[in-house]
C-alpha cells in the first residue's frame, strides 16, 4: 500500500507520451487546505446528498459542486492553490471551463458504489479526500501500461494483474493530483466504510486544446445542451487559437 508517491506520465504508460499537458503523472501530497473550509464543504455535501446527488454507473455523485457549495468555488479558483498545482505540473493550469465538469463530490461505499476502470476525458484532476471512515478498499488503482492494452486485457481476462497496478490510498489532509487523461484507472471496490471526495478538474492554460472531451459524453451527462454555447465559444476563442499556434510552432521547428 502506497501513501505518498510521484510518478511521471511516462512511468505510468511505459513509454513517452505526445498527447499531454506536461510530464505530470500522479502525485500525492499534503495539501494544507484550511480544515474549517473542508469541514464546511463536507457538511454541505452531506446535506445535499439526498436532494441533489444522483447515481450513474454505480457511483453516487454531486455535479456542479461549486454551484451548490460556494466554498468549493472558493477553493477551485484560489490563486495560491492554482500556482502550487501549476508548479507541481510544470505548466500553468486553470480550472476546467465546461462548467458542470469543473467540480464534483463523490460518495463511495458498499451502498453508494465506486467507479470502474476508465480513462479520464479531462486533462488533470485533483482528488481531495473530505472524509474516510472505516474504509476497507477504495484505493485509486492505476494500470501501468497503455489504456487500450489494459482494456484489451480486461476484456480477455476479466481483471488486471496486480504487478501492473499501482494503488494509492486516499488520505484526509492529502490530495492525489494527476494527469489521468488516457490513463486506465478505477476506484477499488469498498467492502466497508464510506468516503467523500472532492474532485476538482483542470487543464493547461497555455494549451487548452489538449483535451479528450467528446461532445457525446457531454450530451450524455447533460442532455439539455445548456453547456453548448459556452463550449463552442471556448473552442472558438481558446482551443482553436491554441491549436493553430501549436501547429505553427511545430512547422517552424521543422523548417529550422
């Protein structure tokens, strides 16, 4: 069981990676966020659990946590936090702009479920454990290898070998911070206890086009398409200029 770790993206995938915001893989560290702030977020999360949270794919969660709980928005946009995470990632980061994907609170346990093997669409995520009571299981399990390889092994064998899987135990007072886009991972099943986790998503401020988000996934999560105009504006005004600038710089490099 690992309680503190730093791995690069290449360490996890087993090869150099082109589609990335940086060499950030996964880190676990003492975040130092104010206890009173996190306690307030946890208290309000419990109050909203029955009225606003929903269950999908064996997971109970509260989307748009920063809209329901102002203290989440405060932490999400805190300049000192963003500067620190940017330093750890090696590139400037900003909160993920698709509003309903910016933050989420998950409720996990034998009754609430956990999330199965998947690769993230958002580039970077910070997982802040708000509570972990008598938990057995529930580690963040990361497959050390390529995502498609891992999925093929799951389809053929039904499980992944322990010697290719890294497990990180969520700890109150600590964050797990990683670039899990295109990285196969899950929350290990929990046989007892409960955990509440705040998920805060980010992306590269300099290269916002580096993203694996699909319109079909956005529509499935929010079929009212209320996010569409904002998303198109972001693509037009941020992502497309970033992509064109990257392509132009790559062309200049080839000409040298």
